[in-house]
C-alpha cells in the first residue's frame, strides 16, 4: 500500500465511532514518517464534499484539521455526490469515489467495474479537457440510473 492509502485508511478508521474527528497535521505526518503536505494531499483528494466529508483546516500550531462525515442514505448520498461533481472529473477521482462506494456498500463490485470501464481513459480517447468533461457527464448519468 502507498503512504497515501495508509493515511486515508487510518483517518477513515477514526470515524468508526464518530461523525466528527479532529487531527493534528504534524502528528499524523510524524506517525507516517512523511511531510505535512502529504497529509494535506490526502485530505484534499480523499475527503472532499463530493466524497461525503466536510473539512475545516486551520494553519499554524501543528495544523489542526476537523473532518465531519456526512451520513445520508444511499440515494441521498449518490445525489450529494452527483451535485458536488464539477463539470470535469479525472479517472483517478472516479477510482476514489468507486472505492468509497464499495466501502460503504452503495454499489456492487459489478456496478463499480462497469462505472470504471465506462469512464476509463481507454474508452475516452479524447483531448484531456474534453475527456474529463465527457467522463463527468457519463459518470453522473450512470449514478442517476443506479437502483
């Protein structure tokens, strides 16, 4: 596992009994033997509103980060994701969302595979800006049509 994956898993484990956590950026960086910017990267890419989290970050004093998990039922959560996906989405962002969907049993492994294949760079062989725009439209439309 990459350090980013380990940090993400550690933070998600903190939510086991809580809807809200508070962590110190420097303490977490020390725990994982990485730079604080690595913690920032994980937080900014894997704990976004579109992934069901609200993040409040304070600079200085070790960098306190407050993360709140949004609890919604399946249809509310998927609509929340759809509404928070901008006009473009990358393949790696889709992968992160699919991983979260599987973790929370929102979709089946078969549905995840179909979503991944339909939005992959192998299928969308277009200019990057156009590709990410088309990917967002396909992904949102497919999510809207999940049962």
